């Protein structure tokens, strides 16, 4: 069973389309654009690309340099 | 033991009908049982037990001996050899409506007879058993009407509409018609409640969600009924959430609804800065309100320090509990001790809630009878507390999850009356017209009191008073005058 991780990617202003294309080329699934880009991908892909799967310190890889400012892994909410 | 959801590809579960004493048969025409006196169909004393004993001697497992039939099960091979027949597997959905396509996880396989293949009751059983049939799993569907319950609770739509004074607005012909209201939640099952009331209730998926016709948890299906209580003629779309709540919110926002309601959030006690992982959600909410003009409601939380309710741009909805006043005149109102109230440290000056909807009291806020998908998590887990069945498609719940959609419905009434109202103006109207609540304390222990207070904010939303304010407002042209925002 593949363990998928979802995240919101904050692109460099004006480079949103290029960022989405680069993420897609790396193997991420692009789910939605907007102020941030919604993506998902297997755990292994996250680790290979960013060196981590959490919200801690991560490296932006060369393929995304100048395109991506930050990546935020999402968490499930509580239903009230 | 098996459950109804287990696949049964090699096991026959059957009912064997015991021969009657009179010779009358339940199979004589389609209405035999209705037309006949039941006594005529009854077997003589002991015959059902004799039938069971004989079936058991052949090798069948007997589960129950009833008045008219014996329940049992056996392997497929024994069934076919005993009765000289053939059965075959069939697959179909347990839930949903006719014509629904179900995915694999909702399908169940069972054995049933092949049409036109002979079936013969063997001689050793023929004096005892008239016929025998493999049984198939039922389709689960809830009643459009909640079950009778022996304690005080509210029903949708009428009780909620009455207490929020939405009924009075409906009498002016303002029912939310032409207003699109969206909601993000766990799913939106097509419960018969919605069809029976003629509601425009649609569901769609966030791009990472599946099974649009189901709500495995039950939360969204239940809480959506609160919106219709306040605004019965809205166009509703529920966005089923997958793993990413931001994605669900953005999907709903992209539909440009007039109102977007959300009964969920994140508990951030003691934090003075928003965690990074919630910043995309913050952006998406701000875009919806500020750039798209969507009125966004969020539940204040049930003792939670809830984000995004704490965002100043949204309408944060807390809870007030209403009970009939002694003597039958009106309602006694008090702050719900189940609902949140707090000052945000992340957004200084921001207090939650802005206004309140109807919420129950501790310990479980069992208060409003709401439709759920039969047998889902809420239906099963609450049945011990709310005295509804574990798979009857109804649960008595509330929390601020119920309050936010109620107020979203009132917002829809205002948007019908005045489509140009900005989100800030909608909030201002709700606050200016709310019913003051002076008793009780919130889950955080803040007391209610005269005027705006910590526990209830401006108080319980009064739909009629809000509507009377809204209908008189003339929204200004931004080029001519300062915006009312």
C-alpha cells in the first residue's frame, strides 16, 4: 500500500505555473492551484525530493530553486 | 459469525418456511399474508422444531426457530445437493439509491437461486418444510423522519427554524432561493430526509476524495440539515474532504458560493503564532472572503481554541442552548457549556465567537436529531447515548458543528434579500440583530451577560431581526462612497 502525503506548496510570486510543472515533472500529483499549490505524492518521493516528510527543516532541491518558497505538509482537522 | 458486509460466496443463509396446519400457504399470491388470517398460516405446535431437527440432521446449522420459519445456514454444496438446485453469487451495494454505482468496499456478495433452475424439497423434509430460500442482504436506507425519543431534543427543520426565527423570514418569501451555499465536510450521503423535503442537496468530491455517494463518518450528512432548517430553498453543494482540508476548502471556494460553511478546525491552545502548516489554509480563507466576497462561517469549537474560527475575516459561530420556558412562553436561553469562547493570541483583539447558533450542553451535546448514513461511525458510536438505533440513519448530536451551518443558512437568507452584502456587512448585521443571552457559561468558563459577552459574543442569531436590517440597506457604489466594509 502506497503511503501518500499531501501538502500545500507556496510558489515564488509569478512562478506558480512553472512551479506546478516542475513538481509534476518530479512525480508529484498536482491537485489544485491557487494561492498555494495542492500536491500529493508517495512518502518515498517526498523523502527523495526534500529529505523529509514532516514540516521541519527541509532543503528546496535544485529543480525547484527559484520556483518554490516553502512547502507545508497538511494535517487532518478536528470536526466540531 | 459474520456481518452483513461480509462477502458470502460459499455460504447460504436461508429461511425454511414451515408447513401450516391448515394447508394454507403464504405463497398463494402476492398478498397471501395480508389477505389471510395469520393463524391459518401457523404450523401446528412442534412442527417448526421438528423441521429444525430434521434440517440439523441433514447437516444444516440452525440459528433460530420461529413461528413460521426456521433460520439457518449451510455450505453451498449441501444446499445444492439437498434441494437439487443451483445457486450463484450476486454482488450489489449495501447503501445508496437504486441505480447507484458502488465501489468495491461498499459491495457485498451473496448466493441466491438461479432463475428457472429446479428446486425440490426432499421427501424427508416435505411434510415439515414448504419451501426454503437463500436470504440476501438488505439495502440500508434511513427514514426521512427521525425516531421518537423520550427526552427533550430539537428536530430539523421546524424546531431549529423556529428558535432561530427563520420561520418568520420564510413567511416573507425569503427562503434562500437562488443562493448557493457550500460546505466542506466528511461526506454527503443522499439521506431520504433531503429528498423527502425537496431540498436541493448535491455533493461533489475534493480532488483527493473518493466515494461521493457516501459519508463513512456521517458528520457532513448530519450537519448539512442545519443549513436547510434556516434556508430551505438554497442550492447546496457539499464538498467531501479527502486527506487535505485546504484542498477541500479551495474546491468549495472555486465554486464561488455566496456562503461557505465549515464545521471543523484545528486546536491551537496557547499559540501566539500560526503554525506554518496552517498558512495555506489561512491564505485560502482570506482569498475566499476578501477577493471572492464569499461569506465564510467556521465553528468556534467545542472547547477548542479553534483555527480558522479565530481568523477575523470569518464568522465564528459559538453555541447557545434553548429550552422551552416553563409555562410555555418562549424559550430559556443560556450559553452552551459545550461551545468554545476565547481571545485569540494569534490575532490580537479577535474574540471568538461572533454570534451563536443552537448547541446542546455537556457532557455530549445530545440535542438535535440529524440524518446520518445508516450504520456509519456516528450512527453506531452514538446509539448508546442518544437512544437511536445503531443503523437507523439518525443521530442526536450538536456541537458548534451544528451551529455554523445554521448561521450559514441565515446568511443565505440575507444574501437572497441583498445579494450585494459584503462578508463583513453580513457579519455586522448578524451581530447587530442578535438576541442577547445573559445566562450560562461557555466551555471555557466565560460567563454570558448583558450586551456582548465572552461566552456568546453578540448572542443567538435572530434571523428575522437580521433580515429586517438587511432588507433596508442600500449597498454603495465603491466609486461614489466609502464601502460599508
